[in-house]
């Protein structure tokens, strides 16, 4: 069972990593779209699912870790 500290660190880490990755993909993709490169949509559309997927992977790692006593 993860402790409160582990859950807090997970939330902060997932939020930070998700914001950075999602924001980076969104910013670069929208910049490309506004310049006329339609390939930018390949970065914009999966930005949120990729950011959420990273949080999911961090949570699975926390749950699979053996409990500390």
C-alpha cells in the first residue's frame, strides 16, 4: 500500500511531466500548423493522451513497487 507521501510525489511528478510533455507537443504542433505545415496536427492531436499516459505509467510503477515497512 503506497503511503501518502508516495501518492503526493506521484501527483506532483505526473502533473509536472504531463504539463511539460503535453505543452511542448501542443506548442510545437500549433506553431507548425499556423505556419502552414499540416504535419503539426500529428503533434497536436496526441498531446493530451501522451501526457496522461505518462502519468498512468508512473502510477503503475508506484503500485507494483513492494511496500516499505
